[in-house]
């Protein structure tokens, strides 16, 4: 009898051990799996495409190097002397009636933008008491009588308007040309374009602000083009008049001249034309006449000078920096 009890106890212990062994095995495996999942994984390069802000522009595909855009910064002309520019109102008669008058506003914004560069003295026709038509047709007189080195005239090419459910969009395109008044040749053709948007609920007030912003941004591109054109132009001015031994110039303190500064006077040479096309290539410089020295300033931008050496100075002669 005792042997049977011993056999039953041993059998029970064996069954319990087997059950315990089978129970621990999944728990150990679970712990092992949890440890495997918690191990740090090696980082792999992401293959997702990254986008910029609107409008959405995808990054270049893998293996293609992204080229940086060449940004042309506004040119600041070297030297202390400033160029006198006559800025005409931009042509806008071909635009819709509601946009008439934009050309005059463009003239004002361009004048301000050029003035801020401190490389130019931008003027309007009324400041010289000449009409835009007379100014455009008498470029040589602008240089000879007023010392204006360049004329800027342009056109509001187009103003486009579009909208969606939430925004209204304005696109402005402008073109302008810079003309050398001394040679009467175009120096630079400049173009500007800008697109702006505003919430549709802002109505007329938002439209006016958006148009002003679009004009301003496009005209800054025009400004940069004009400055690039001026960088090719040598600074010169003209003799306003000679009276009682004193020489008066069409440039003064605002142009950057200084008391005691020495300048050279040359006679005006003839225009040079292309032998085949007849196109005006420029105006030659005549022989040197004299050397002068700045002794004072007068008017808005005129100077008075005395003779150092030479003779025969007359109205309209060319004034250059001393070499």
C-alpha cells in the first residue's frame, strides 16, 4: 500500500515539473522577443521626398545634385559721384481703365528705389520744367543744358488678375529702357515681374495694397537693371555757362563734387556712326581745353569753378574727372 502512495507522489511531481517547464518556456521567449524589439535599430537613409512651402516644389531625385540659384544683387556703383537720371511716367494707356494712373505711381516708386541706392539723382520732367515729349525727343539738350546723363522710359506691359475660392492673385509685368543722353544710345533694357495674393474678403482695399506691393517688387528688378546699365557709363557732366571768368557746371554738391576738386574740360566731338548700319555708336571726345577747380556750390545741384590752366571754355563743353 505504501508503495502505491509513493508511486502516485512521484507521478504527481513529474506532471507538475512538465507543466512548469512548458509554462516557463513561452514566458522566456516573450521576454526574449521584448528585448529584441527594444534594441536600438541602425538608422537607414529616408527615402521620402521633402517639399518646400507653397508652391510645392519637389527636391531633385537621388543622385542629382541641386544647383543653387544665382542671385544678382543690386549693383552699387563705385565712386562718390552720382548720375542724374530723368524718369518718365510709365506708359499705361493700353491697360484696363481701372488701372490707368498706375504708370505715374510706377514712376514715383522707381524714383524712390533709385534714390535709396545713393548712386543716382532721379528727376521728374516737371523738376526741369520740360515736358516728357520734349525730353524724349531732345536727349542731347538734356545732357548739354541740364547735365542729365540718362533717360528712363518704360511701360506697364500687363496686369493680370485671377482668383480661387479664398485668394485673389495679381501678376504685374514691367519693361523699361535706359538711354544715354550724350550718345542717344540705349544702354540697358530692364524687365520686372511680380505676383502677389491677398484674401478675397479684403476686397478693394486688399487689391490696392497688393497692386502697390507687386509694382514695388517688379520695379526693384527694373532698378537693378538700370544700375547695371549705368555701370558701363563713364561719369561726365557739362558746362552750364561761363560768366565773368567763372565757370558754372551742371553738377554740384548733390552729385558728389567737393570744394577744391580739380576737373578737366574737353570740347564736344561729333557722333560716331556705324559705317554699314548707320547706327549711332556714341559721341567722340574733342581735345582737352582746360583744367578747373571747384570753388563753390549754388542752386539745387550746380557748382562754380575757377580756371587753373587753358582757355576757350564755352557752354556745353564736357567735364570729366581729372585723370
